[in-house]
């Protein structure tokens, strides 16, 4: 039970810190943002907000369930370092994208909730792929038989990022490349404490 409690505390602390930093950057009303445009061929599907939000939640749950302690600590380090790089770009290169109005109807309430709390900024690059890509990499090592459906879920999530007009496809590619580079950098150096004697 001790490893689970420690993991929960570390995940919550890391998540709260990263979210706090993101909100500080996101809510800077005095900053002049560079306006960018979504390519015309990308549709606007606000109902994809549900899989979009799941991309934020499921990796944290998956991190708690990782079998290897070393993989859990690599998750924390890789996500944190990816956020450091991506968040620095948000801060020093602030961008904004005008999004279409949310359609009428109760089906779109979750999208209204999202845009009410998340300003249309921090577009370049995409940060929502950090957790999913890291967790898929780690589970591919522990549960390689899951890789196909995990990649399928990632594809749906990536589509949801673009079609809710949170980020452009090029921003998703850029954020993914940064995350993959961090994974390759940290895969040999991350070592967490050994709890085998207490489990």
C-alpha cells in the first residue's frame, strides 16, 4: 500500500504544480499574443471535447497502475521536463487562435465549460500529448500486447485536439516531437527508490 500512497501524493503534487504554472501562463491578459489560424481543412467538432478531456485524465490513472517503479518515476520526470520545454515556449512565444462559437444545445455544455476556463492561447506547441505519449511508451514496455489499442486511442485523442480547435496539426506534431525527445533522453537515467522490500 505504501508505494500506491507515495505515487498518489507525487502525482497530485506534480499535477497541481504543472496545472498551476499552466494557468498562470494561460491567464496572462496583459501579454500580446501572436494570432495564428487553423488550416481551413480542419473541421470544428466540439463534441470531441470528451475524448480531448480524457487525454488529460487517463495518463495520470495509468501512471498509478504502472508495474515498474522505475517507469513511474520516468513518467513524472518525462512529463515534467516536456512541460518545462513546452511551457517555456508558451511563455516566451505567446500565441492565440480564434475559435468558432460553440453551437447551441445541452450537448455542447462540456465544450462551453472548457472554453470558459481555458483561454484560446498557449497554442504553439501542443502540450496535451505529453502524458499520453509518455504513458504509451511505458506501457508498451510493460504490456506490449496493448500497443495497438493504445495507439488507436491516441489517434482519436489527437483528432479531438485538432477538431476542438485547441491546437493546429503542426502544433501537435511539434509537441509530440519534444515529448519523444525527452523520453529518449530520460529512459536511461531515471531510477526511483526500490519498494520491493515493502510490497
